[in-house]
C-alpha cells in the first residue's frame, strides 16, 4: 500500500499536529480520559456507576471483608474507565480475566483487576531468566504461555486506595492462589508467575507495589519505546480516510489489538510513501517525540510461593516445588496481611485528620490526581 506524495504529507501532518501539542504522558492521558467521559451516556446525579463505589470512610480496615466477583466486559469497562487515569481498551489480546473486588459489609466496589497475557519481550524478565525467550522454540513458548499472567489494570476506587492502601489490597489478591487456580481452570494452565508494571514509572516517587515483599518483588525497569495511540476521534477520522484511499481496511476486522495494529499500519504506509521526500524527517521526529512521552515503568513479579519458577520457565525442570511460605498466598492470609498494613495507614490518617471522604471519578470531576 502506498499513497501519493500529497496524501502522505496530509496523513503525516495529522500525527504531527496531534502529538506536537502534547508535552508529557500525563497530559496525553488526561486529554483522552476527558474526551471519553464526554462520550459516555449522561446519568442523573445519584444514578451513575460511581454510586456502586465504597464511601463508608469511617469503617476501620480491621472490620472489612472482601469478595471477588466476575463482571461482563462492558460493565467492568465502565467501572474501570471512570476510575483509572490511563486510557482503557474494551478488549485485550490473549488471555483475559476481569474481577471486581467488593467490601462485603457494604456490598460496595473497592477496585478492579484485569488479567491478561504478558508481553513476550520484557527486559526485567529477561534478566530474571538470564536470557530472552527463544520465540522460535515451541516448547519454551508453550511453557511460558501456560505459566505467566500479567496484571493489566490494578485500580482501586479513590479515595479507598488513598485511605486504606487499596492498591496493595488488589495487588495481594492478584497474587492469591485462588486467582491462580481460577486462571489454571479457565485456560488449562499451570500459572506460577505474576507480572505487572507501575503506570507512570518514575513520575511518582513511590508505586502501590513498593513495600510488598515477599508477595511482590521489584524486578527492574522496562524499556521505553511505546508509541501512544491517537485519540479516538482523530484515529477514527484518519482510519476512514485511509480506507477510502487504499480501498480496503488496513487490518482484518477480527484482528486483536485492532487500533494498535491499524495505527502501526498507517505509520508504515506513511513512511514508505514519504521516504526521501519533503516531510519525512519531520514525521520521524514526531514519532520520536511521541515515544519520548512514555517512561520506563517499574516491573514487579510474584512466584506465588513456588521456589523454582526460573528453572521451570527455562525448561530445566518439569516440576514446581513449594516454599515454606506457600500458604501465605491464599486469599485469607493475603487479606490478613493487608489489614495489618491498612490499619497502620488508616490510624495515622485519622490521627492527622487526613482521611479523604470525597469520591473521585472522572465522570463527575476533572480536578483529580492524574496518576492512578
């Protein structure tokens, strides 16, 4: 697929104009978030999805108990979209498991968790394994795909997260044997490694995953080469324009990660059509600028209390063995650990009159902490 010069320059300028106005990833995320909130169906006050979130901020964490519920993709997406600052896609490629965590005394939601297939190439994981995955070896790739799961979204409702270390609660639940066993049953797998990354890398001094040893451990910083996506309206308009110019969709209708693959195809067509012509260098500089908006992310992992996960993933053994602390990864023990941490946090806030009480969701406010 190729465009004539004027069309290629037009398409390149769409990228130039959009990314040239953005100076940081937080600004990019907020702009997309507010755009999507404008597109959400209007709900009368007291009738929106935010009414389902936890607001009983006089309750002490020692009094709380939790249940993990499944949710349809549409319902889960709505809750997640109004809570997290990161752009949320309705579906993700590969494995997928959506969970809503509720406090049982109130029946209210305290957070959302989305599991998915891990990235194939990860510098921190490569360092743990001692080498990159051999993607040409089907046995190694099957072992990897059957053994590793990723936390794509671990998002506490706010201010539950602030008041009660809600991010640590959700993270501990991610590393529970009950979740691992559910994934094993759904995918006929043998999950033994959980991975996740911090949202904004070094933008925040601390991550919700810090201080969680031995449940979660820091494994290093990821590479930073991710190109953000065009916002929804700009993408839809440009995609329609491309289909008209080339006479067919850029990627199959049933493709996974369709928006990501479509944008990559657009960029490839523009580059091949512009190379050696006016506008090529400016377009490449725009892409470098857009990549520079993202930062290295902190990567964390859990082995669920297994002691030989690395040899197992490297095909050096076919049998997983348990550490002495294996049982601490069961749900009830994880909750007990969280109650001790959250009680210290909550008691301190109470003594300092620092408990936050105003629910923060993107569909009701815009002046909230961007990083969550």
